[in-house]
């Protein structure tokens, strides 16, 4: 059964990322139909926001993920429950984890570029995919995936912040910085591609951080990619399931 892909494009084949000036990354996607996998990276507007304000890149990504994927996750969970009456939350979460784990394993293939720009694209796509997975897991356990608290959950579960209070504070700062940048009529508060890569790698999981540097060496990321993505995503899925299963959704 084809699944909705929010407002993203859905060509029939995987489209590699294109890179322009330093740090400019545009990813493509492919549609999941049967065994085909749709792999989408952050939209161009989010990339620009994160490049301009790399210190708060995880916060910008979490806020945009909830906005884009929260409604999708809620619709998916409702549709699955209607199609499979009596399905348990654990079984529904299994479907979500399986769906996005496959994408995480292949997410590095979306970026066709070597070097630091390609590395940033890789970890950005992985963090985006993982965030989408967490929101689907939340929906599987009955938490509202569109609620603002889900952005807080993402930052804590992805170990960007150690507690909900600090995550909420950082989200508020990120929103304020974005508004200040918009009022000033400029892209943000400073650009650092390497810094952005480190922040996104932190969000995607410790093992994924090695890919930022391994990607610079041709062939290294191909060897590490599947294992690193899978391991980091499995760890995150386990934490998310524990969190939502016990009802800690505040």
C-alpha cells in the first residue's frame, strides 16, 4: 500500500543530492511502493536555516519535523488501526520502526557527493529520517505527534539535550533567532558547514558522527554507512519505544 509522503515530491527513483557552494545541499527522494524506498532529506528552506544557524540546527530540524511529519504520522496510525482492527501499540510501533530502519540504512546513498558537504548531507538525511520515525512511534503509542512537546521529545531522545527543560529552552531560543534573522532580512547568524555536520551527527547518534569524517575519504562511508545508520537508528527506536510505551509524553 503506497504511503503518503507529506508535501514532498515523490519521483519513482532515488534522486541523488546536488551540491553547490560550500554547504549548499539539496536532496531528492524516491517513493516507497512495495519494496521501493522513499528517502527524503530536509527541505531546502530548512537546510538554509540550519546552515545559517548551525549551533541550533537540531532545534530547527525538530521543529520542522513535527510541523511536516506530525500530521502524516497521525494519519498513518489511524489508517493502520482501521485496516488492522485490534493491532497493539507494540505491533504498530514495529511497523514504524521497520519502515524507517530500511530508509536509514540507505539514507547515505541519497547524497552522491564526497567531501564535507556530502558528509553533512548524509547525516542531515539520517537525522531527518530518524525524527520522522520517532513521530510515527509516538503515534503508535497514542501520543499526539503534532503536539509541540514532540519537538522536545526528539531533542531528548536523540540526546541533543539531557532533559526536557533544557530542550524547551533551546527550542525557544531557536525560534527567537529565526525571527530575528527574518526581521534583519538575512539568512541567519553565521555559516559553518563543519559545525553543522557535527551538530547533525550528534542528533543522528554518536556512531553517525564518525561518518562526517569518514565521508571525506572516498569509499569509507560506503563501508560504514549501513552499519552506522542501522545501529544509531535501532538505539533511537528503542529509547523512543520505552519513552512512549510508559506514557512519558509531557
